[in-house]
């Protein structure tokens, strides 16, 4: 079992930056591919960014490419999402997820955190 806890969300203005963290316990994160998803009010949860076991490969949704960056520190059992140039449409609850297989589908991930709220005002 892997327990994931997100932190770092908050209320910011358009153009600001935030750095989300996802701390894992239970098992070492180095065994898992990791991803961030988000869910805006009234919408389905959507993929944001993913990262390979080693961190050498990252991939992003088109909507955040060039603005967001995912990275991981396996020694600290933590995954991060650096979010720059935030827009009001980035407002959502952000979830981190861990799984054995890569992909942008929720089905690729077995473990989920509870989420952290990010609100971007215009």
C-alpha cells in the first residue's frame, strides 16, 4: 500500500506560481510511475502531468505544457508539480497518483491522494 498526501495548494492571482508536493509513505516511490490529475467543479478528473520511475521522462497535457513541470525526489519519497503562469482555468482540486504503468488514464494508477485545492483569481 502507498499513502499519498498532497500539499501546497492555495488561492493565488492569475500569473502567479505555486509548487505542489505529494509525499508518500508505506512504500518507496521509486517503484512507481507518478502523475498529477485535477478536477474542476462540474468537470471530470483530467490528466495534468506524468513522470517515469527515474524522473528521466515527463509528459504533460497540452493545456499546461510549457507552464507546469513535474519532478520527483525518490530519496525524499516526494513528487512535485511546479505551476507557473497560472490561469483561472487552472482552478481545480489537484491529485497525485501512483501506479506501475505509464499513461494519462486514471486506470493506470492504483493509489491516489485526497487532493489539494488550487484557486486562481482573475
